[in-house]
């Protein structure tokens, strides 16, 4: 299932507005709208949430991020940096922790090969944390 459908289904089941769901997630109302519509109307690009945003959405749904990923399609995208979506405070509706900012700064300073390596490791971790892991074949 796509993240957009998971969010809409959750809100409908609880009969809550986007604004209320955004408040529960500690995200902006506009960002929840972008998630549900699957794109950012300002850029015309698809929405690719960060790990922190997935965590906030899971928290708003009162489930773990692992449970959220188990609901979603295996190819659900995860943005490991903020360069494609602009100011993180604008997108998340708040400010980042200093530790998270330092992590993002370190990631953004990596060469493309380092970023590719970390993204590959994130895919491995995703398989490891799935409830019914599928066989992992390393890309060559």
C-alpha cells in the first residue's frame, strides 16, 4: 500500500481531519496534504519522506515505524537528505534536533558513492526489519 492510502485510511477510520492528523504527527497540515496527494504542488515533484517524517507519521498513527513500513509497499521511497525538499523546518513544521541536523550535514557532505552505499544499507535494514523478510540479493 502507498503511504498516501495508509494515511487517508487511518484518518477516515478515526474520522479526523488532515489538520488534526498533522497535529498528532507534529508535521504541518500542508505536508500531510502533500503526502495524501503524493506530490508537492510547489515543485510538481513526488513527495519522498525522510526517515524522521516516517517516524512522525507512525507516531501520529500510534504505531511503530517498523509497523508502518510493514504496511507499505517494499519500494516506498525514503529521502536520506533534505536537499530535494528545501528547508527541513518548513517541511516538518518544526525544527530538527542538533543530532539529526549533524547527521544530515554529514550525509550531505559525502561523495555520491558514499550516499549510494548508505542508501543500499538502508534498503538492507528495511528488509531486516520487515515482519516476513524476503531473500536479500546484493546488487552488483
